[in-house]
C-alpha cells in the first residue's frame, strides 16, 4: 500500500463511519482526506465541510471537528471563520498551533507568538510548534531564538523536522525567504546533508527563485541520488525556467523512484501541463 494514498484512506474512513456511525474521528478523518486530496476542488471542499460538521455534531466537546473546519476555512482564506472555530475548540495544543497560523497569515505576530508559546507548553515534543515559531521569530529578526527552536524541532524528530510537505511550503514560505536563509546557515554547518540543500531549494522554488532552486536540488541529488522529492522539486523548477525537456526528465525520474501517491500525483500533473504546452 502506498503512503499518503488519500483515496484508499478515505475509503477506509468512510467504511469506519458506516460501521461506527457515532464515530467523530471517522468523519473527521474522511474530511482531512478530502482536504489532502484536493482542497482546490469545490466538491472535495464541500465533502470535507460536511464531514467536519458531522464530527462536531457527534462530539461537540471535542477538538477534531472544530480543527478540521477551521483548517478548511483557513486554506480557503476565510480567516474570521477559522478564528471562530478555534475559539470553540477545547484547550489542546492543536487549537493554538492552528490559531497561530491564522494570526501569522493576518500579520499579527504578537498573538501568533503567544499561541505558539501556549502550544509548546501543552505539547512540548510537537515538531510543528518549533518549526513555525522558529519561522515567526526569524521573520522578526530573532535569528538566535529561531535557531534554538529549529534545533528543538530536530531533537524532537530528526527523521522529519527538515522535510516539509508541499502544503506547508505553499502556506508559509511563499513571499518569505526566511527558510532559505536558515538553510544557508545550516549548509555551512552540515555541508554533506542533502536535506539541507533540498530544504533551501524548496524555499527558493516556492518563491519563484528557480535558478538557485535548481542548483540546490542538483547538489542534494549529488549527495543522495535516489531522492524522488529532489527530482520532483527540480523538475518543477526547471519547468519554471522554461526548460521543458529537463523538467520532463526529472519528473519521470521522480516517478521511477517513488510510489508515494501524493508525490506521483503532483509529478503526473506537472507532466500533463508540459504535454499541454508542447501541444
């Protein structure tokens, strides 16, 4: 079974809801699958909203339904609705992490910082708290404190602290090259770590700096030639530079290397766009 296969996960959650129709978790799980599968598609958003509202009906004192509905509102730019749902959620770390993200999007760094601090108190081993608080601190010029938070994130989960999903990158890196600057520092400390170069390349890419992104992805591939994610990123950056043949080769290589459903879907979509441009 592929990792991140949201279609199969959705089928499993829907089956769970049929078997246990009073399970808020089953409905919320299906809602998150709809979001992960394609938040840009209107029918998936509608299905996600219905699932989260059913989860709230079943467990009005729980957090998961409110968090899901707030996340949907946030992703679609309805920040007022997102804040209202986070206000209704119980006092758990995810409430403050999510609300902190909304405040960041609104430019309210003070409230975002307070929420991230509260989340860290409630759940001191949560990687995402330190990643996002660190990014906020960096944007405020608090570079030493930001580095401390990123080191905490790495300590909490050395396996994934430097690996960001496309969703996080698009939400939090666009228009903000703080990640690229941080990875530049990390590259000096760990010049043989492919994740450092891939992380900086991701930050460059989502900000439209395709040429330095290609250079960093290439360095990451030199260090670890079997990274499907690096080929995917370099292919997207090559496409941004108008190098269709190079982009196609990288995207096809990513498909050869990975059975990750999300990665494959993204690579295949890019290849279809290239084919359409060629035609």
